């Protein structure tokens, strides 16, 4: 019995030894494969940092080139803008100088004041105020006698004022135009009720109208042959301004 037991133990020991030898061999084979894989990876691991550094350097160089190009383009754009502004300013200055040299007037206007050396007179059913030229500029407007003559068509601001001194009645004036067809058109009208005492009231009117060349404008007092009017220049006047 003892012999059989020892034989079994020896057999088991030998079997276990063979098993251990097999496992050791398998582990050595796995270790050798792992070493081979590591040795294959080593060259890449050595070259990888250099490749990364080289790539970063190239990216940095490209970034600097792009930044430099953008800076050059911005400077060129600013230079072109300055050149354009200078050219525009020079062109405007030249136009102003040419306008000044050619005698072109930018604004035309005319203002008539009551002629203190004369008195209002009756013509038909209206009373006419004699005028003199107080202010005049430009070639678009002229005057003759008691009328304003339009030399260039356009839009105009027309205004008129009369200081009435007639007691106890309604006074007023109208501004009318007459074209080449000789048809009269009323443009502006002003009415003012006069007091019985201290009879002095100003009637003022103004507005914007479109007029044609050779139109004639006049300020008259309708249906008041006995109208009493102040002939002071700051009280009674008639004028026109051409809008450009």
C-alpha cells in the first residue's frame, strides 16, 4: 500500500513539473513576442517627437506668413483709402475753385423795399406799391418797375409784408404771377383787420411755389384805393429766394 502511495505522489510530482515547464515556455514565448513588438515600436517613438516639433515649426511659419500677408493687405487698404479720400477732397476743392473762377453763384435772391420817395398809386382795381431793389444776387431773378421777373424756372420761396395804417377796416394784399399766356394766378393772400385807434397792423405772407421762366410776380392791394401804407424799408417789402 505504501508503495502504491509513493508511486502516485511521484507521478503527480512529475506531471506537475512538466506542467510548470510548459507554462514557463509559454510565458517566455509571450515575453519574446512582447519584446519584438516593443522593439518595433521604439523607432517610431524616437522619431515621433521630432516629427511633432517639425510640424509645429512648419505651422508656426505658415501662421507668421499669413499674419504678415494680412498686415500688408491692411496697410495697402489703408493706403488706398487715404488716396481715395485725398482724391475726393481734391476733386471737390477743384470743383469749388472752378465754380468760383467761372462766377457761378450758388444762391439767387431778390428783395424789394418800399420806395420812400414815392407813394402808392392806383391801377385799375388794385393799389400798387412802388419798389426799389434792397438786395439782389444771382441771375435767376430780376426786376422791372414794380414786378419781379423769373429768369430761370424752379422752386422759389416768395414772401411779402405790408404795414397798413388805414383805420377801421379790413386790409390785405395778394401776390400773383402772370405767365407768357398773360393769365394771372394768385399765389399768396393776406388779410388783416384794422383797429379804430392806433391803426397800425402788419400783414405778412410767404410760401413756396414753382415758377417758369419769364413769369412776372407782383404784390398789390385789391379793392382799397385809399389804402394807407407805411413806406419804411423794415415795414413794407417784397422778395423771393430760388431753391437749388
